């Protein structure tokens, strides 16, 4: 539901991945954003109207995304899709992060647009390690994205993990993601995606800065 910039981009991206897509919007002119190559279903109406959802084929749907510009419309539509039609994979775009957290606890996955954008900016202007890329809802586990420090270049990833108490989820190397093995050696330019406990973050960054301990 919603054929603005987010909705139209999402619909085209899903279709490019060979999914069948229905798009609902109250303004028929919005469908022009989909372009002439879009082969999915276009339904004019409100996405919280059960008749409109039925016309869009929700009984056959595996997932529903409410990404209009209105918080109220999105959350009502998401609840109708989940509670009236039994769709388990439901996502709602919510501008108010406080409300997003409430609906998240109700089992509806939310994307708090303003908070997400602010977090992305924060991660790019604060010092490395000041703000993680991801923190689980309990605040226990975090994922940090860190360029490999010079002292660790040419060192094996297993040594870094053992000494820091963190885990390397994956490495960005030369524009591609890779999974490390016990034999993987860190290279200049690598970007590490580290999983760690929040309480151990200081230790991890100390190990990063100081370099490997001698055997």
C-alpha cells in the first residue's frame, strides 16, 4: 500500500526479483511512478479497506507492506492484513519512532523512517564505535562496521576473534562480502562487520587499537 517513492521503488525491486506484486494507492496518478514496464496489479483505493485488499489479491499474498505517507493509514492497514487476513510477514512504515516501538511490541514490524535516517547520519559523523550499525531489541548484542586497523593487517581472523571476544559476521573486501574461515588473513582495505556483546565493546576496541598480542 502506497505508491510514492518508497512504494514504487519497493514494487519494482520485488518484480525485478521475479515476485508477483499488487500496488494499492488512493491516487491513480501515483501509479505513473511504476513506469511502463511494471507488470503487477494496480488497485485504486485505501489499503485498510478489506474489499480493496481482496481486489489486490491479499488471500494469495505472502507479505504486505504499508508504506504510504500516513502513520495512521499504514498501521491500520498493517493490522487488517495481519489480523483479518492472517498475513504473517507485515511491515509498516512509521514516521513517529515512539509509536513504531509500540507497534513493534504488538508483533508488527515497523520501519521508523525519521529515526532510521537520523541513525544513518549519526553513524557517519560520530567516531568509529560510538554508534553500532545494529543493536538487538534487548540492547545486549551489537553489530559494528569497522575498517581493519593497520596493526591487524596480515593477521588471521581467528586470532582477532579469540583475543577480542567478538565474532566477524562477514568482511567487505574489494566491493564484495565474504565469510571468514580459520585460515582467512586480514588485508588492507577490509571492512569488518563485528558481532559483540554491548558490555564487551570497550575491550573489542582496545584490542583493535593495540593490535595482536605476541604468541
